[in-house]
C-alpha cells in the first residue's frame, strides 16, 4: 500500500495518559517501516479532562463524541480508543462523527474464545465487566468477576497505577487479583483496563493474560495498512 492509500488513525486518548502512551508505542512497534514515511499517520487527542468513565451520568459520552468529531475534522478516517470502559459510548461516538471505531472489547473477547476457555476472568471496572459479559456471552462464554470487596480493592490498585505507581507492590496486588479470578474458575484472563498491562504480564500469572490494548494496536496497524477490513458502523 502506498503512503497515499494508508488510512489516518484518530486516537481518543488520555484515559489514562500512560495507557495512551503505551498504545502509541505499540502502534509504532507493530508497523513495518524502513523510514519515517512508512509509518501510519496518527492524530491523537490525549484528553485526561474527559469525565470519569466509572461515574454514571458524568457526561463522558458527550465529551468523547466531541473529541471524535474534532479528530474527524482533522483528517482521521478510523478511530481507536485505548480505554475499555469508554467503549460503553462506542455507538454514540461513531454516530456523532461518522467514523468506524476499532472495538477493543470485541478483540479481547475473541482472543479469549480462541484460547478454548469457557470462562474468562476479567480485571476491569464495573462498566468494563458489563461490556465483556455481553461480548463473551455472544461467544457462549461465561465471565468470572471479583467479589465486591475484592473488586473495591482492585479499583484501589487501579488508581495507584493511574497515580504513577508502577512498583513491585502494585504488581503483586494485581497478580493477587488475577489469582483470585483463577481460584473462582477462570480459565483465561483479560486485562479489562488498559492500566493492568502496565504492571502485569504473562510472567506474573499462571493463566494466559490477554491484553486488548496490544490487540487493538495490532489491528489498527492492519486496518490502516489495508491488511484488515474497516470495522462495521453501528446499524
């Protein structure tokens, strides 16, 4: 594909900023390039001021739709959003700007299905868990989540990562949450928050850990270079 045929990627970022930076690094790493011009063009809005996706009625959907519209106006042709919970607003975003969004929830659920597992443990917010439950059910899979008290502890760990704490203690905490899911019957793990892979990888857990953010970067490269089809727009 020539440079002119490559699609321009728009990224709704900042949720959180470190996860967006990691996603951009993955995009660069997965793009086969011998020179600067071989890389795909990426227009990024790193907007940590977007309302908290974990707070019902925060108005996050409207802000994300405005961000998507601005990215479209700047020349983006396909969108990515490295934030699991924000995918609750995926249809609103796509309808507002007229651009397709590469769905990282779908990528994560599909990877879990390919694992052959029947039950996937998801490390994510309540909003992300709801999304993954629907996508996994469509593949005849069950979702394993943490019990309420452990889920609250997971959120504390998550916000420690958002504050910049990537130390060994945080990794041990996150690995403990993952182990709890295994003990509850999970056969594969999904990093349902983009902060999770910042401290946890397959070497820290006993089950396969699927990183939807990594899968998102790979798929975006494929779509922008014409290897993979554009995502379908909502009906």
